[in-house]
C-alpha cells in the first residue's frame, strides 16, 4: 500500500530525530568517558627542614613553614595551580595545556620553597584540571596580567568567581578516584626536596574535571 506524502514525511522526520538522538547519545557517552588524570602533592616542612608532611585539606600553619607543590598531568587537557594570597593578589604558579601528559613540575623548582611570612592572613590554592579548555578563565588570567590598579583588583575577584563557578558546575560528575602513589628511592640522608614531595603524591582520576581548593591560615 502506498503511503501518502504527509505520512512519508512524518516517517522521514521521525527517522532523522532517531538518528540525531543516537548521535547525541554517542557524543554524550564519549564526553562522559573523558577523564583527567594527574599526580599532585603539597608538602609542608618547618624552618629546620624536617621531613615534610602532606597537606591535603584546609590547614593552619605557623609562620616560617615552607611549602612545595608537585603537579604532574597524566592525561591531555588543561591544568592550573593558582594562588590567591593574603593580599588578594592572584599568582599563576602552574599552567599547562597539553595533548599528552607532561613532566612533573615542582613549585617552586629545585630547592626553593614558598615560605609563610610573619604577617597573619590566608593563602588559598586552587588546583584545576579539565579535559576541555577553560576559555573564560584563560581570558581573565590574560587580562589580569595586563591590568593595573582598580581594574586588576576587579579582575582578581572575577578570576576567583570563575574558579568557584567552574568547580560548582562540575560537581555533578562522579567523585574522583584518589590513591596514594608509592615511590621508592633515596634514604633521608640523600633526599632532595623533589624526592621528599614525590613520596607524598596522590594520583587522581576524574571524569572530565578535577578541582581542589586548599586554604592555609597563618
């Protein structure tokens, strides 16, 4: 039996919608399968260079405490380590956008440390890793570098707001898998700041996005 043109049109439209839905589902499945992986650590040691301890959550530390980060992307994507210091200034401590994993970065490099001074305040560290570019954040960071005075202050507030927005927007993704990384190596006598921080590293695997915020009161 011949179908009327209107019925045939409806069937064609329905078929197109099914194909579109199938394509969307495939795209969503692919996107949901994207993961970000990285190793990271934050170690804190006293002025006596004692063995560093891991800082993984908000903490209160004494003046003179020395801090060192490890950041090592293990997948493609964008990774940032950003500091909002006690004077509300923004510092990009690490920024990497790569198609593959990158070498480990120690922040500061070598035997350097971030040292908490005698002035009381709060330092806030934002660690962000995304499978997709964070274009709005990239633009704000570029504008901040070029700005001065009041404009710089407002851009700093906008950067923090964007970081919090991105973190909130991605909360619906599955909880990241976080596991310690066991690394052998030097004895304490021969240890370097890098090897000491390596021992504290955790490896993260998350769906599309990972965000970690740590505040240090001193």
